[in-house]
C-alpha cells in the first residue's frame, strides 16, 4: 500500500478515467488513424499510432514540468491553432482524393506509407492540435493536486501515453481483422473521403472560430 501511495496520487483513478473518457471522444487523431488503418491496416498505421502517442507525451511532459506559457501567450496559441488547421486541411484533402477500389484482403497491404512518414503524420496531428495542450495542462494541474510529487506525475504521464498507444493499436488491429475488412471492401474510398471531410470540417471550424474572435 505504501508503494502504491508513493507511485500514484490519491486522485489517480479520477485522472485515469477522465483521460480515457476523453480518449473515447473522436477527434482529428482518431479520423487520421482510421483513415489510414482501413486501407493499410497495422502495417500502414502503426507509425501513426506511435506518433500520436509521442505527441501526447510531449504535452504531458510540458505539463509536468510546469509549462503553462501557452495559456498566457495568445499569439503562440493562435500560431499552433492555425498551423493545426492547415495540417488538417492538407490531410483531409489527401483523404478526399481517395478513388473507388477494392481492398486487398490477403497478404500485406500494398502502397503503405513508410514508418517515418506515418510517424510524422501522427506526431504532427497530435502536436498541432492545441486542444491536446490545454487538455493535459488542465488535467495534470487540476486533478493532480498541490501535494503531488514529480514521481507520481511521471508515473501518471507514462500511464496516459501507454493508454493512448495501446488504444490506438487496438483500434487499428480491429480494423485490420479479415471479417471487418470484408465488410469494408468496396466502400473503403467512401469511408476515407468521409474521414477526410471530417478533418476538413475540424480545420474550418478552427479557422472560423479564429476569425470570429
């Protein structure tokens, strides 16, 4: 019990539940990941999942070290927001260009992007989403409490990064199942275009919100 209290703050369960519930809410990262996982399965999206987890790790690390400048630097926040909107527009445009075709159900997924490209797509999506920064800043400062130790914050951070990675990999694994792939075959281009449209909608919403401020 003493070891548990040393590693985990009293509010760890609440923090973990809040984080997981937020993870279940579909956002840009979700639609980016599923857009690639549907066609390329695990081979073409494991790097994206890793990149998304790495981007989350960066913001968690900044929150742990007390970096709150983002909340007090509106110009920096606006820059991240606009870069994120441009990033989502680009990815959405690429997905919207999907053409009718049939999934290859047997063998390795052909045409899958390199691991490096996957990772850059994933980490770019996570880092250029200002909501990730504000979410972790709020979560770590509000739920951790004033008496939390650096060790406890670090353990909580590792836990959240691991949950993000494992959840995304599970999602990709399920999408890659033969039964799921057979259901998606033939209509994958519509799903990809749908994911692209959602990402573009996210981007346009960010831009409109910026203009109306």
